[in-house]
C-alpha cells in the first residue's frame, strides 16, 4: 500500500468476483478495517448478541449513502463523513454505535491513492470512536456511470433500557438547544464549490458525536436529539414540530454562527439555519433539564459553543424572531441551497 | 401513486432535506414499506433485541450495493435483487433474515414510474419473505453523475445457537452440492445486453433462498453454504478452498445447466461455472449428509434441480474433470465476463 503511481486506478476487474477484487480486499480493505468479525471473511459478520444485551434492550439500526462532492474538503473527506454520519444517526437514539457495514460504489478510473486515503480515514475515524467496520461490499461501474466514489454505511448499536428519547416526547415549554456553531459544513462545501476564497476560516464540523451524547443519558428531561445534517436545523425543527404537534420559536440573536459562515450567508442571502452540519446536535429538553444539558455539553470540546436557541410552543408553526423583534415563519425549503452536501 | 406522466421525474430537490424529499417519503417509501419500526420516523429503526434473542445467540449483519444494468430484466429488477441478494447473504449463515435497511442513489431525471415499480418490487419481495425494510435513505445526484439508480441494502437476522456453518468446517471427502441450474442470471443479463435473441428461454433465478435453507438447519453434517452470485460457483469454490486449505474436484457432466444457458456459453466460449446466479446455493456437506441434503432441497420448488457436482480433496487446487475424463485447473478469473451483473 501507499506506493501508488498515478496510473494505479480502479478498473472494472476490481468489481468482479475474480482475482483483482480479491487483491483489493486483501491489500486494502481487510488490513485497514481488521477486526475479529471481518477477519472471518464470511459473507456476513457474525456478532455475539450478548454484546448488545449488555448495553440495552433495543437495537438501533440505520443507514445513509454518501455522495458528497468534492470528496476531500477541509475537516474531512467522504470516508470520515460516512463513518460520522451513520454513527451520529445511531447515537441520537441514545445508542452506543458499535458496528458498521460499508458498501463502496467506485467509478472506473478512481485513483487507488484516493481510495486508500478515504479507507484510511474511515478506519481511523471508526477506531477513534470504538466502532468496528465488520462487513462490506465493493462495486465498480464504468467511467461516467458514477462520480468518483459513493459510500453507503449502515450501523447498529444497543439502546439502553431506560432511554426513551424520541420526537413524540416533545412538549410545549421545552427548550431547544444546539450543541455548537451552525452551518460550518455547508458553508465549507459552498466555499469550495463556488471558490469564494475564504479557505482559511472554514472547516467542516464532521465528527462522531457519541462522546458528547453519552453523558446526556444521565440527565432526566432530555426529550429528543437529532443531528442536523442535510436541511440544517430548519429541517429538524419541522420534524420535531410535525411529530409532536407543537410549534417552535427560535431567536435569531441566540444562534451560534461563526463570523465566516455568517459572512457567506449575508453575501449570498442564505440562512444558516438551513445549512448542513455534520457534527451538531439539536436537542429538545424539559425546562428543568436545560442548564444540566448545557453544562454537560460545554464540558466537551465538541460542545463548547452549545446554546439554547428557542422554545417549543403550543402553536404548530416554526418561527424565527429576528434582530429587531419581528417574527416570521421559517418554512421548510422546497429544496436545498446545495446538492451533494453529504 | 401510479398516475405518473413521463414528465414526472426525480429532481435534485428530491434529494434535499426539504419538502420535495418529504413528499417522496410520504407518498412512496413510507406507505409501500410500512411497518412499526419505519412508521416511527426516527433517524434509526429501534428493534426489540428480544426478537433476535428468541432465535439465536449471534447477530448476522451484511451489506451489498446493487448497480445492475439494465434495471429491469426477465425474472426481476434491481429492487427485487437488492432484497434477495442481501437476504441470501444472511440466510447462508443459518440466520433467518429479519430486517433490511435501504439506501437509494438516484440520478436526476429517473422516471418516478420506474422508481415506484422498483420500490413496489422491493416491498413485495420483502413481504413474501417475511422481511421488514425498517430504515432508509435517499440521495439524488445530477444527471450523468450516476446511472439511473443504485441501491444498497444492509440486513440483520439471528443465527440459531446450534448452527455453526462456515468455510473453516470444510474437510476432505465432503461433497459439493448446488441447489439448481447454474448461470441463469448471468446468461439472462448477457443475452439482454448483447441482444443474442434468446429472450423466451432465459430468466434470472433471482429469489430469496431462506425457505430452501431453513430445513437444512436440522441436518447434521452441513459444513458451509454460500450463494453463488458475482464470480459464479468458481469464486465460491476458491473461497471454500482458501478458507479450508483443501482442494475441490468438480465433474463437468454433473453440472446442472439449462440448454439455453449452455448454448450461450458454447456460442461465446464462456464457462457456466463462472456465471453469476442470484438464487443458487453452493453447499459443502459431510458425505453422510449428502442424501438428506439433496432430498431436502428437492422438496422445494427452488431446489428441484439440486445435484452433487464434486468432492473436497486433500490437494489445494480447484479442478474440473471434463466430458472425456481430462482434468484441468479451474482458475479464479482475473475479472468477470460481465460488469454490473448485480
């Protein structure tokens, strides 16, 4: 590994059931992802159910495909994103993410050096989060039938017996907390694509949030968590509102937004609440839990900018109160400012 | 649903976190796949661990991405394939497939009528096999950045306590059984792509094999099962040989091959053992289990053509003995005759 020339690229043979594919498994995926279940090399990982039973009474199971463009960006790459995104979708249920599957769709011609960089990034991100990548699949399609690389990950973990976080728990009077600055990932990708020239100040927030979430399990009054990715915080607020039958009022002045992100938004007339994040929680909590949740978040480097941004209301609308006290409906956009953000 | 005009196509907005995506979920995926876990509409399915504990002590977990071209073919479509293929990768461990995730990557411009046909096919195949599709994701990429539709499925199920099928169990003297005719899927796709004009006689064997496998759990002496997809039976024989340190001798005359498939192979100089199947088992069994396994397979419509095709040997080679008694090495091909076969 690591000695690729620029002529070493993915060929159609790497996606066959033949020797070329076997070599790719033996030299790249299996050594980098190595763990007991994967190393058995069966068609499926075989995981002891006792591991899950120790941790809870329900299995959390989720999936996402990642098609982000560009595949490398400040703060991460498509591989790191594919581990973080799915781990976070497990963690927001209260589960400890344990195992991931990964399915690669590779375009013929993808440099092997790029693939290795992505696979190393997945392996490092998973290892740091104590997650094992236990089963996988690789397909190759002809040049032009896909764009470089798409990755799907599915994940499983156990939800502790006493945790029942969910959008149906949300009640009027609950506070809405975000775990940090909004829109960093979306602004970073937009800046790259549109060459706005703000490189130094913008980094994706792509991170596994499980360590930030774990202490929240001990705080009574946590109602529901989501990670605000595609569609941003606005999409989550609409999910919360729809599922609970409540409304949400947020205060523009309370939104934590980095100045570089705010600059891009003002430049382009965009709303940071609609921008994608890849390492930010939206949390609905009972009023009496608000301070404990904020204190817990502030203790972790990923949560230093955590802030209450609004409140759950009796009405069914999602509203934003602006700098001058005027309030307006925050509609769920028909589409997003940016395709292929994740 | 079902009233699409040809102008109703997937747009970039369907892949955003916004309203268009919500509508696609509400009108297509959620009603067709409906089940308790999916209907909760959380970011992850929440499945009672008691369901798995009832059935076994290990969790089987697997994934595959499906990129087949064309997406509709005699005997199936990419959706049916995405359910069957992953269900089969679970079932060959002895597990009962229970839950699937699905991740769609859609090309802008895909007709909604095609998507609905595929989703209906997935729903019907899963329902017939008593499998629930409990979590999912949809991404859309620009025209030309993917080819129509790619689907990833990941699956989970419990492996019964007393089942320990695996390639490391294989021993010299074991018999090699296939559950039916070889190469039907590969020949069907080749015929379509190359327009060989044999339409009437060729159909993919795409099927969920769990009902064929279930009775084998009661037969002592079953060593290892695989479904022979990409790379065909040849790839499986090499996996069996590598994992067990044994060799395999197969007899050409014993191979069950339909005459239309044999015709295509002779026409193009191809080997049916290398052709993909999507509903065929390769089973290594102790000699004393051979008859019981064949009898069990023959009782099921999917196993009527089951046959012993060879034997596990002390040597490390995979060999084919031909019509006239001459024996030759059966190499693992470098690549496959057909890209995007599954």
